[in-house]
């Protein structure tokens, strides 16, 4: 269509044609015709250009949507860093802040008393757990051998999942620094997903949401012992150059009181790294198997309930101190200790070296936590503890090895280790023990 200005000019031109010769009229009419064609052609070109730009814009939007859908499809296939629903993220943040507010007073009280390395004392953590328990949510802690509160709802959830029934459950965890983790497990009848969030205290004493993530669980199981084991989908080679561990363990079923007590008393401090008391076969007839130089610092922590003074013993451990502590926990004579351990007779000290990369190779098994699962009273007055090595990292196993640790208790509550036996040929399944100080043959 012509603009009003163009149409007006054409009208004026036609009016003025009446006053000229016939030849001139033809020329003027021809000019006007050409002018109209050019105007109309220009309009068509502009319309075509606009139409092409519109179509290109649509193509770009379609390509962007297609790429976004492709990226989302790839994410869903890989299973990690999945898109987080906005409402779910807001709900997780609001819930975390509410829980943090409920334990705010306990955190402030602990802070006023003074925190060691920003870590709360065990009693405060348990108080926080009991506070969250009142909300009705299942809640656990990072403390060893602590029980989950409101655990029955988690068992119900996992039972439904085994049957293929859709369900969700939210579990809270009190961290050692006073922050919390929120874990929402979602089962859709086939796959299980985890929406996890974490909150911490900022410098102003307010709760900050550290992150919210959504991932698919690659595999999971609930063991007879009461452990919920699950492995998250994570980046794998060649996408990453270092292995990412998606393994997790949550203790659901409560410990039996006596088993928890003996776990703390007899095996917790020892573990499976730095000494071989729990991860080798030995008895009173084969005391040469033990790494006494490595064992000393763990017995020190067990006896005095404080950190081992590395600097104090960098030059070696005085003979009397070493032998007295070893003999307190192991039925062995001083002469045999000198024979089996690394001992400098001239300096009258036993060798000691801090555990590090030059004398120690970290393995997943070594990070395992020993857990007493059975107790047997023997006729000779000794007690045999059945112990499982519970490993969260990579192995995700509630019993990497099972061993029988025999101890003898005195009336005052003190005890000595008598023997250790790894069952079911499990010794073949774990890495060879490394002595941090090698004895001369």
C-alpha cells in the first residue's frame, strides 16, 4: 500500500496533466507508472527482508531450544547436576533456615564457650540433634556410632522403594561445625534421586544456603545391619582427570548399646591405618606381627584422650614411656618389645615417624570404620568381639572385612588385646600393611 504522502503527490500530478499536451501527458503517465512500480517494489523488498529476519529469528530460537533440550537430555543421561525445580529449591532453602533457627541458641552458647578449630563438642551436637528430632524429621550426625533419630520413617521409605512404590523422605544431618545438611530422597517407582542442600552460619550469625543440587542415584541398598548405602551419579573419565567419589553410607538402624560402647572403647581410635592391630592375624604366640612403632601413638590417644604430641617425639620415644604403654594394652614383655620394634639401644629410644606420603599409601580400605557387631563371652574370661570394617569411600561396604578381636577386661575396666583373626580369607582382599619404620632384618 502507498503512503498518504505518495498518494497525494500522484493525485496532484494527475490533476496537472489536464493542462499539458497529449504527448507530454503520455510521458508524465509513463513516469508516474514507473514511480509507482519502484515504490511498490521497494515495499515488497522491505516486506521480504522483514519476513526473512523473522524466519531467521525463529530458526535461532528453535536452535537454542534444541540445544537446550540436548544439553538437558545429556544431563539426565549422565545423572548429575540435574536441573533443580525452582519451587523445590525454595522449599529446601526455607526448610534449612527453619532448622538452623531452631538450633541457633545452642550454636551461640557453644561459640561463647569457645570452639576448637570451629568444631562443636559432641554434647552440643547431640543437643542439636534432639532439637531437630522434635520437628519429626529423621536426623543424624557426623559423630561415630551415633544413632539416627526418627529412623523408623526412613525404614518405611526404603521398604516401599524395594516394593517399587513411589515415595519421598527428608533426612537432616548435623555437621560438626554446627551447620546442617538436608537430603531429600525421591523414588519415582523405578529410579531414586537426591535433592541435597547445605546451610552454614555466616559471620553475622545468620544461616546461609551453601548449595542445592539434584542428582540421580546410580545404585542403592539397605543392608541387614541397618546401613543405607547409595552411590550418586558423578563425572567420570575422560570428563574428569581425577576420580570423583559418589559413595555414601547412612546408619539408619540404631546400634545396640553394648556394641556401641565397645566400638568406642576398643576399636574406634585404632582404625585400619597407621597400625595393623585390627588388620592382621596375630595372637600371643605371634606378637612379632604387630607394628609397635606405629601402634604407640594410637594407644597414647586411647589412654590420654588427647592428640598425640608429634613434635615432642620427633626424635624418638623414650624407652620407659614406650614400653610401659605398650605393655598396658598388649601382654608382652619389655625384652620382646625391643626385639620386635625398631629400637635405638644407644639413644634408649624407640623410632617414631609421622604418617605421611613418604611412608604411607592411602587406600580406600584404610579409611574404614571398625564396628563391633557381636560380643561373645569366653570360658577363659576373655571376650571375643566380632568387628566389621565399614567403608564409605568408593567401596560403599558395611563389611569390607570381618574379624574377631579377643580382649581381656580387668575389674577396673581396663583391658588388653589378646588376638585378632580375619575371617573368610578377608586378608587376601585388603592391601598389604606398610610399616612406616622398617625393621632391620
